[in-house]
C-alpha cells in the first residue's frame, strides 16, 4: 500500500508550537570555530608597551616651509636657493628659531636615496625633527589595454610624515 493511514479525518494538520533551534546552533558552532581560528591570525606577534598620548591633532601651518632637493642636488628653501652649509641658519631665520616647525621636504624622483637621506640628516642635525615628505597622489592606472597611454592625473599632496 502506498497510501498513509491517518487516525484523524479531515484536512487540518496539527500545529507544532516548538522552535527548531538545531540549525541555529549549528551555525553558531561553525562561527565559533571560524573566530577561534581567525583571532590568532589577526593579532601582531611583536609585544610592545605603547605609551599613552594626550597630544592634540597637528594644525596645518598658514605658510608651510618647503625644502626642495632638485635633480642636480641643489637645495631651495621656499623659492630661494640655499647652500647645504647655510641650511641651518636659513631655517632658523625662516622659522624664527622654532625647532618644532614642520618642514615639508620635496625631492625630484631622480635624486638618489642616499643623497635624500643626507638632506634629512642635515635637517635633523639642525634640530628640525618634524619632517613631512611631500609627493604626488595619482589615480590608479587604467587596466583597459597595455598599449594605452597612462592618463592618470597627479594631484599634489603629502604622502607621509617622518618624525
């Protein structure tokens, strides 16, 4: 016999008022396992005791001080050329002796890294430790075809700060 036998007659089914929580518990156990595996991977293994800081965010200066390293390794402070030997005195004059002034350092992309570091060391020796590195922000290159010219328009801005 292929048919079922019912004790009750009629088309009404009996109502079940219980909630089946088994699928919910299964999902929760799977998530627990995922988080137990992923949590150790998301932490850093280097133990460092970081100090607390109450410093206010740095305000942008009204007139930033730009130091430029040109392709021929000559230096310009603002628009004025300056010799490396006179850099400290020129900076003191420009900042009125304020060693906490932020110096925005720009360099031509052809300048050697070693030469760039010499300029940064000269700034450090002069007592200027707040140095902001200036670069160009550019849009990502289009992926359409390898023969298309790069049409990303660069926008001037700061890309990093070294202190």
